C-alpha cells in the first residue's frame, strides 16, 4: 500500500507544467511550478513546515505551545495544518478588511482568528500590531514565526523548491521568475539555483538568471509602497527574509496586466490560479520576448521556470468576478479584459 502518514508529509514536490497558449510566438520553454498542489493550497506550506520544525529544534516552540502570527491567508493555512499534526494551538490576527471567507478557512482548520479594526493607528491598543504583541506576551508558550524576518522561510526554499526545479529540469533551467512578498521564495530558490548553476557558468548554460516580480508601486522595483490590488506580493518596507543581492533583475507589473493574465491562465491553460501568478507569468513572457528580440538562438534554448504560488479559488469574488473587475476598470463590458498586450 502506498499512502502518506499525514497530509503534512505531502508538502512540496510540486510538478512543472509547460505553458502552451499564452506563450504563442515565443520559442523559449516556459514551465510553471504549480504550488497550489501543496496540501494547504499554496507555496506557504513549505515555510510553515520548516519554521515550525526549526522552532521545535531550537526550543522556541515547546509541546503544547501556541503559534501566534498576524496572517490572513496562505501562511496561516500552512501553519494550521502542520500545527494540527503536532498538537499546537494557532491564533491568527487579521484586520477586518480580510474577507470572511478567508477567516473561515483558518477557523475550519481549527485556528482561532482574532479580528482587529483596520481604521485605527498602529499605536492604538486595538491595532493589528498591538493585539498580536499582547497575545504573544499573555498566552503561555506563545511563539511567533514572523515570516517577514524568519531565516527559515528562505531556507525552506533553498532546501526544497530550488532542488526540485534543478532536478526536474535536469539542470537545464536558465531563468527563474517569482513574485516577491516576504522575499522568501526568490531569496531561497534563487540562491540555490545560482549555487547549483555556478559550476556550469563557463559552459553553455551559464548561471541561472533570477528575476523577481513585484506590483508596480511596491518597494522592490523602486516604488514608494503605493497601493495595488494583487495580493501576497509587494511591500512598503524591506523585510529581512529578502536578500536584495539574489535577484539579478526586478520586473514590475500592473494590477490590470496581472489580472488579465490570471484570467487567461484559467481559460486557456486550465490553471485556476491567484493574481500573483498572473503577475509572475506576465513578467516571464516579457522576459521571453526580450530574449527573442536580443538573441533568437539563445531564446530557443531558454528554459524559464515561473513559480505560481496559489490557487484561484480564493479570488472568485474578486479577479474572477466581472462586477469587481469592472468596478476597478479592469474589464470593459464590450471587449472583455482590457489589459491590452501583456508583452508590450
Ligand atoms: N503570492 C502569494 C499569493 C503569496 O501569498 C505570497 C506570500 N506572501 C507570495 C506570492 C510571495 O512569496 P514570498 O513571501 O516568498 O515572497
């Protein structure tokens, strides 16, 4: 009989899938790493597992302890599913702007969700920050993973995501493209792929080029933190989990282009994925277009791996809702999606 002992044993080992339609006119091979096939439905299962196991090893998290983290989404699910197996409680703090659906998912896994008002100053005792700090002080055995600063986030990608991509491409990957939120994915995976390809640097393939992607307006591409709607990526500060020395380049993508591509991935590639996936694929296609223009022969040999962090299920009332898209001007009733040529 072949079975997993627990669902958390199924984290990682996600497949690469070739993109076939959105890549029309491009000769590079573009492979999507489909992270929604993790058991919690996102790439964040990887960091959750590693952060918890490292905290157990260091003694920061003890039997019967409680995990306290300000998170409203994917990281919470990952932490909750690992915590359940190991007998920890989870308390997640999220602002009231987070949809009820997302909070209900965390509660369904057995986590306690504390909702804080969005419209108060950070120093207010009821703010997101004040409440999570207070819970951390007051709950006995509380431990905060702090995904923005925890080095085990990038480490999990150095140990799993990077080696999986290297092995599945037989060491032929030439470019790695991923969105940047905490920066853990690009830092850990990119660092591994740089290291793994260093040995072939003088040969044909050269060093893997690591390309970070962020929403237009976010700090990574030189913005000031201006608001954007794509979720899970972009910041208004520089997290410690991000090493700016790793990406060779950052490409900024607008919400409109991100969401248009997200819809195309579902409709044309049968990949129902989230908005940061559409963002990353848009950047991968722009990169492929540039390679094509610069050196068609090299472009034909390029193997571009683009990481798709999560599923589209969590965005049905946003990206996949015509009224929501129209309310932001992302959809023209007569013409469908109005993002224009995403390769421009
Ligand atoms: N996309 C989504 C949907 C995410 O939740 C995250 C994690 N914040 C990312 C992309 C970016 O990953 P990272 O935090 O590793 O930079």
